[in-house]
């Protein structure tokens, strides 16, 4: 069986809200100027900003199933990659994510850029852990050795600024992503990720 569906470019993946930074404007919101107080009067102390999350984020463990060089390993790699994506967004640590990304993966590069932008703006990525589910694994491409895999992922996201104010949020929803997973130097790598265009197989 061959996969008969389109893999959208990274610029089109913005529709997959659970995996993209939504609502981040080009410029951070301006800080309003304080209102002047009357001479001799004491200004009321400003309320303390809402604290951002201080929970320790632990890096996901590489699954033992990734030792398999067949479809089981490819599926485990796709799920692990989504867990690394969540970890990267919450911590700014891009190393493991980039190690699993091929240099031509547009989706991967876009996600790293978004993670770096969050760190530059002192934004925090909140939300529950993604819950990936393998929806379908297609036959391995005989020429490239790539395993095409459909993964359903459910997650809700909230992005907070440095004061704890919500910049953007998404309700919990499910999207289906199209993974292209392959082997490079005897390890699993992600060649590209897109949103499934229809459910044809």
C-alpha cells in the first residue's frame, strides 16, 4: 500500500494549532505608561504579577523500541520526536530535537525557530503532555527507506509572557500529522512532518 496524500510545507502547518506557536505577534505587547499620581499622595503598590510555572520539566526518555530498525522503531521515533518537541518548547533546549531532525526538514527548522523566539521574549509554553497515537503506518519506501506514518496527537497549549499573562492558548484538540521517518548513520531521524491532507490511504 502506498501513501496517497499530500505533505504540506512547513508554512502551511500553522493550521495544526496544537503544534505551533499561535497568536505570537511580530512585536511583544507594549507596556502601558503608569498614570501620574497627585502630589503628596502615595501610589498604591502594584499587584504582584502572576508567577509563571516553576515546575521542573524532565527530558523524555528514549524508548527502547527505537532500537528496532523496522516499523516498530519508526513508530517509536515519531512518538519520541513529539515528546522532544514539547520538551524543547517548555525548556528552550533544542539539542536532542535537532539531533533527530534532518537538515532539510522545514517543519523541524520552524519549530526550533519558534522555541528560540519563546526564549528571546521570555515567554513560557504551558500545557498538558501531548498524547500521540499511531494512526497508520504505510509500507516502507523501497527507494529512500523512509517509513511514512500518520500520528494523531491531542494537546492543549497556553503561552504566557514574563508576567504570567496569557499571550495565546488553544483548547484541547486532535490533529493528524504525517511523519516521514528514516535511518541515518544507524539512528532514527525525522525527514519531514506535515498535516495530513484528507484521510485517503
